[in-house]
C-alpha cells in the first residue's frame, strides 16, 4: 500500500531486545545501589549486643542508685547552702559517670553544662523567698527543676527495671529504645510505663558503642 512503511519482524525483535537489556541494566543498577545502602544500616550481632549493653548499663546503674539510700545523692542531686547560695552536689555523679565506660565525652560535657546552668541561676536566688516558701530551690528556676524529680526517667516514682524495645543502626550511629517497668509484689508480672518514651543515642568509638545523648519525654 502506498504511504505506509513496513517494519520487518527482525527490526521489531531488535528493538524489544534493546528494551529488555536496558531494563536489566536499570534493575542491576538499582539493586546494587540498594544493597550498598543496606550495608550502611546492617546490624551485626556484636554491634547490637554492645549497644544494648551500654544502654542498659547506664540505666541499671541509675536505677540501682535510686534504690540504695547510701548512694541516692550520686544520681539525684541535692543541695546545701553556702551563705545565701544553694550549692548543687553533683561532684560525685560527674566523677563516676565516665568510669561507667558506656558514655562519651560529649555526654559528660553535656551533663556538666546542665548543672553549670542551674548553679549559675542559683547565684541570683533570694534566700528569704525560699525560706518563706518552704519549698525546693528547684521550683524557682526551670534550669534546676531536675532537683525535684528523677531526671533520667521523667518521674517522681522509681521504676524497678528496664529492657530493650528496639535497636536501629546507621553506620557508626545507633538508637536504642528502652521500656521501663514496675514489678508486682511477687515479681511475676511487669507493669510498663507506657507514657514514658526513652531513646538512647549512641556512636561507635573504635570498637565501643558509647552514649552521646538521651531523648526522653512523656506521651
């Protein structure tokens, strides 16, 4: 017929083969890219164990200190008066913190700064107002409110333990979400503090996973 071009089956087959080859190349490329990304977020058994151990070690120490009257003020700051200025007693806490071997220098520096901000605020406190109020100095400045509750568990009630809920890793950074619980009198049941969210942020230093930061909040 005049005006129509005829394409041979041979030409059509070549086009189809070219399309298939192109699709195969794309599939291989994206598969390789996906595998490369997955390698960066893979979680080895050794890493997951170290992440869990570091996270639990910090909180087990913290909770144990809250349970023992003799070591109460190690992790729960109290204060004493020097003249008209309340002095927050955190020296022992800051001394023992790095000795745990599970927190980074960044974490220790952050804690040191937290207490410094509070202490600097207390230099301006009116002792008469505190005495007339009959309350804690923690009620006068937001920077010092950690005096009146258990800072690392966001409550005035002590949990009895914690366990791992989830671990995620991305190269040399990881997060570990913890669940906190109370035990029944016969210790055969656990009651979880479901309103409290705690996510431990860790980084890998050589072969150690150390805590850099802890995110905590209530739902």
